């Protein structure tokens, strides 16, 4: 038991140290990127630094498998270089048994990541998106939905527009029975627009069968209303922004995802992206286990056999390959080309089996 605790403690220390290194590097890269994307003279360095801090948890959580595989490589190389694995084998303990501690630690890291880090990342990502939209466009775009219809707010430096529609297509780019209220930058209403159909095209809403009421002070809205066959209303919205307004899966806590998925499906929208993300998060601990096993398969042998650098390179490339396959399966699942459960759970479980097979081959021949 003492030996297992020793391996576990060493792995945790290495994992924490590498996480700290990547955290500092990521903050520096994020700071440079935000200096390029935002005008410091307008928003100030303090707000820019705040954006960088809010974006860092998402970046670190995204590269968690990379941190785990590099930590595993460092652990097993250090154990092999100090002959601790040789001593472990000489004491009658199997090399596979000595993997139990790192595997348990990786599994716990995955569980903590999904249950604790995920809500933190979701909160910071949501706040980052709101502030980023506010600083770049002067307003943010928010979509909400109910059984009566959907509500959408678009904003820029020229004012805000509140949109209500009783129906839409699956991605809310074609709205039916639409009512729009436009507001001036000082907050006062300017006009009310009703349309039977509103279709989002590049930088504008294309309205059909339109009636427009002016809403200024001292204006008889009904007498000055006008009817038009078509009318174009400018917008800063894009298809991607409307899709993300449903709630980016990464910006929603894993504890709130089931409720949001139910709301999306009840309102008639597709919830495949959110369902896929939920299963990906649940399968994360098993993928981290695969990263540990792949590292062990290439680096548990003694350094006197040579080719340590080649073994480390092969382990890293294998980890990246498995990570790429998992992301590719995620895309296929989100697009509906394969079932969500198959796309989310097959890559982690197959990676574990692949790593175990490779490890048994390397150890027993």
C-alpha cells in the first residue's frame, strides 16, 4: 500500500507542476492574442486582463489530456531512470500492478474535472462571451425560448432590437410571425415591425409582408404606419452566433445540461451538440486512463535499453492520435452521421483497450 501511495503522490506532484507550467504559458499566449483582438486604448488593460483570466480555465481544461500524457511520461521516465521500476519488479510485484496508482489518479482527475472544473469553466466561458461581445460590438445577443415562441435580442452601437417569433426552423435563421421592437442608443423605442416571415441572410434580416409603426413621442403610430411587401433590417447576427445563443455546450454546466437539452427539444430545436458534449464529459475519465496506459506502454522499460527519446515521441504521437480520433468522432456525432453514444464512448473505451494490448505486448511479448 505504501508503494502505491508513493507512486500516486509522485504522479500528483508532477501533474500539478506541469499544470502550473501550462497555465503560465497559456496566460501569456492569451494575453498576446487579446492584445491583437481588442483595442487597449478603448477598453483599458484591466478589462483586457480580466478577459484573459476568464478565458484561461477553458484553454487549460481543453488540453487536460495533453497534460495527463506528459505527466505520465515524466513519471515513468523518472521511475525507469532511477531503477525504481526494476526494484518493484524484483520485489515480486507486477509492472501492471504498479500502474494502479497512476490510473486511479487519472480517473479521479477526470471525475473532478467533469463534476467540479466543468461548472467553473462553464461560468467563466459564459462571462467571457458576454464581456467579449460587449467590448467588441457594444452589446450582446441573447436568445431564449418558451412554449409560446422564441425571444432574440441583437445589439450594436446604434441601438438594440428585441425580436419575438412564434415559430422558426431548427436553427432559428427563418422566423415566422415575427414582431420586432427597435430601440435607439439612449434606450427609447423607435419603431415596431411585424412580419409574417423573417429570414437571416448576410448582415440583414429579410422580412416579408411587413407593417411598420413609428414609436416616437408625439407620433400617431397607427395613422403613420406603413405596409411593405419586403423590408431589410440590418443585423450583426450570424448563423453561428444564433446557434451559440442556444448556449454553447462548453458554457453550460454539466449539471444543467440535461435540463437545457430537454428545453431545446421541447422548443423544437436540435440538442445534438449539447447531448454529445454531455456524453463526452462523462467519458472523459476513461480517456485520461488511456493516456496513462499509452505512456506506460512505451516508457516503463529501463533506460539502459536505449531509444528513450523515440519511445517518448511514439507515446506522445499515439496520445495525439487518439485525441484526434476522439474529436473526429465528436464531429460525426454532432452532425448526426453516427449515434451520439457510439461517438462519445467508443474512442475512450477503444483507447483503453488499445493501450492495454500495447502494454501487455511490451511487457510480456
